[in-house]
C-alpha cells in the first residue's frame, strides 16, 4: 500500500504536488468512492480513476543515448538550453542516470525506473565507466601510474583508474587515451587530469558497464534489451 498521490505520480499523471491537488479537489475515485483525504493509501491493484480515467502503472523504459556535446544532462534547464530528454521523444517521464557535462559527449542511459537508476549510481556498486579522452600536453608515465594507484584531487582520493591506449600527438602536444573509472563524482575525469597539470580538451564516454556506443552515432538512441538491463543489475551487485 502506498499513498494515493505517490501512485498517481508513479502512473506518470502528475507531480506529487499536483496529485495532491487532484485528490483534494475530489477528482480521484478509489474502488468507486471519491477520496479527498491526503493520507489515504491504495495500491495499483485497486481500481483508481482520475478525472474519469482508470490509471495504470507506467511501463518501465530504458534507453541508451549517444549524447552530443551542447546538451544538458537533465530533464529541464533553467536557461532553456537543450536537454538530453529532447532527443528521446517518448511519453514516459524519463531522466538520465548520472550526468555528462554540457561539453562531454557519449553514452548516457535514460529511464523512468528510479530503483534501477539508484542501483547504477550508488557508490557502493562500482560499475565501470570508460572514457576516451584528449588532454593538453604529453602525459608522463608517472602520471598514468598515479592514476592507476588512485590519485588525490581536491582533497578527495579517487579509486584506482585503468589507463591504456595512450597515444601522443607530438606536433599538437596533446595526448589521447582511454581511462576506466568506477566512480562518478562531479567533473571527475577533468579534475583528475587537471590535478596532474593536463587540461581535458575532449571527453567522450564510450562504455557504461557492459553497454557500449556500438551502432550509434551522435544524437541517436536505442532501447536497452532486457538481457542488457539484467547484466547491468548483475554487474552492479558483483562489482
Ligand atoms: N568526468 C567529467 O569530468 N565530466 C563528465 O562529463 C564525465 C566524467
């Protein structure tokens, strides 16, 4: 049993606040009776009718998006900038799991499943995130070793990162590399490299757990398959 306003919200009909108004305005019927009490509880197996329409639990949906640069990882933006949900026109109220910076591109998973999202971003579960990075300057071997041991930045000790495929552009004095991290702190990759004296010029997430960008180009998305969702759940449990 859950509060009625929570059920209306979960059905994707309204925010919790608006759902409360719907109840107090007498627009909600449970098993044939109008309910105006805010403390009332019900479940999805009850017959709940809002404004004459029977409500159903919203289907859970899962997408993987190749986020372009220049999009905000949020549902809305106070400055009216483009957001990642603009790229996936579905009726379900989806939101991104974690975030990529405005100027970062790459793999982002979006869903309306709050439990799944929490499990994916919980620091305890350590799902691998892999980034393709271009930094200013030529990254020294000692710096890669520091990253692999767990670098300290802003007074935070990062978990050990895997760095590989390091390539140098001697003319432009930049370094390309792949890095795998298991956390998702704010601006984490940029800050890790900044603390080593390297500004990140390009950042693209290419993998989240077992999910990659394969088959997608920038701005495109696809539905996550049930077995991919299951694998992510298993990865989050087993590390
Ligand atoms: N690390 C960053 O600094 N930015 C991102 O968008 C993702 C990881």
